[in-house]
């Protein structure tokens, strides 16, 4: 698919095409599935985009190496140089 088949933000905050906005890793009955969009050429301002997933859960084969955050702990005494903020207010957008 081509990027110009996708909707454009058309805004000043982050102009561009919605390339990865509709990608998901979702769980069904504890099994992970990838969800992604596929677009076809649009007709004027009408877009043709559908969502798909895999038929099989995305479970690695036995013995495969993978990364996990299981058992991770917060870094003690970690500090930020930024004060807490509300990203919606920073961009003048009301929360949903």
C-alpha cells in the first residue's frame, strides 16, 4: 500500500499520514495477536482501509529467545528533570 492511500493528520501539531496509528498487539484468551491496517487506493476523500489479524496466535516456538520485562523493578531514587504535566493541556486539546 502507498502512504497517500492513508488519512493525513492535516494538523499543525504533527502533520503527516497515519502510518502506524492503527497497529495493535491484542490478547484473546491469553494469546497474542497482531492487528494491522491495510489500505487500498482512496476515491477522492473516501478512504478504503481494513483491519486484519493473524489466523494463529503469535506464540514463539519452544526454545526461541525473547525479551521480557517480567521481574523488572523500578529504579530506586530515579528522578526526572521534568515536572509532571498534562499533554492535552500543552497542545490546547481537551481530554477525551
